């Protein structure tokens, strides 16, 4: 029996090899690059030198990085908040039966099904000077000239947030809707007998029982949102200038536009630390909830 159980571990070897090659090795190599003075010349010549934490010091002092870090926090916070709120409201709505429910559920999933490149180019046109938003506002006489949604100094970030909210709603909806379906209907029926209104049922029944799902949704959404790259790169490429960069796009720009591989790696390490910090925070909240229940 023990021999056969050991044989089962051989099935894990492909997954472990995959993780070593595409997960652990790139992570370690990136950490090493962040501690060295690596540019195109030193990388090709193999003459890069260890400089310790100098890349991190220079990165943290860089005003572009500081703005990018702030952009990432705002982008993550607003995107995650609205994705969750809209997804939760939709889950509450679809937890009831009504005509065309299946069709509307399918339409909600469209942003999740479409390739990111399609969604990115759509929103790039949507917010352009000749796009749908400006066309609607001009046709109704609400503005005199097109608003530079993706070419000004402030608006591009919020245009990206709107696009990312649209993309992330299906994810929050699916997880929250699945959690809602698992709550026994008898609890709501008992609440109706006691004269509980709709808001009280949500506040005192739905939310407490859904807390594990809520924290899981926020944790996964946080991880996915912090590392968003393709959507931002397609719509603005971090521009105009560098005002709409996120940590992911800034790292890419430093590496493949400016060939500062060491600094680019340090940005990625900082982004990883941010993700870990937010994940630990959310998981600590979940642990406190479970301990209080226990």
C-alpha cells in the first residue's frame, strides 16, 4: 500500500517541474537582477555588477515611480470596490427567478469571454476624441469639444479604471452568486416570518454567511488587479508621458524601452511585496472571522 502511494507522487513531477521552470526560477532570477546594475550593454557583455539595494533606493526616490505606485493603489482600490459592489448587487438580483434570467446572465459574462486585446482596443476607441463617449456628449450638447479621456494628465487613469471595472464584474458576480446559492432558503423564510425587511436580511443573514466568499473574492480580485498589464498597455501604454503607468507597465517600459533591467526588476519585486501585503491583510481578516465563529 505504501509503495503504491509513493507512485502517486510521480504524477506531481510534471507540475513541480513546470513550477520550477516558469515560477520559482523567474522569481529568483528577477530578484538577482534587482540587486545588480543591469542594462543592455552589461547584460549582453555579462559584466553586470552587484550594487545591493541601490536599484531600490533609486526607484523609491523616483517621482515617476511614486506616482505610479499611487496610481496602482487608486486603480486597485476603485476597480476592486466597484467590481465587488456591482457584482454583489447583480448576484442578489439573479438569486431570484425572473424572465430572461439565463440570457442576461450570459450577457454579463461577455467581458470575461472576450479576449483582453479586443476589450482593450474597444475602450481605446470608446474613450478617444472621436469615440462613443464624446460622440454622445457632443450630440446632446453637454460639451463643446471632445474631452481628452486618454490624452490628458488626470483622466487616463480613471478611464482605465472604468475599463477594468467592466472586465472584472463577471468574476465577482460568479463567485458571489455561487456563494449566495449555497445559503439555505429556510433562513430567509424564517426572517420573512419575523417581519425582517430586505435590507436587514442582507445585513444580518447574507453578508455574515457570505464573508468567506467575500474575502476570497476580494483577495483574488486584488491579486489580479495589481498585476493588470495588457489592458493598460493597449489603451494608453502608460501615457501620455508616464502619467497612467501602473507598476506592471512601468516595469515593462523600464526593461524594454529604456533597457534598465535592474530597475525594472526592483519595480516587480516591490509589486510582489504589495500583492503579498494586501493578501496577508485580507487573509488575516478572514482568520479573525473564522476564529470568532469558532
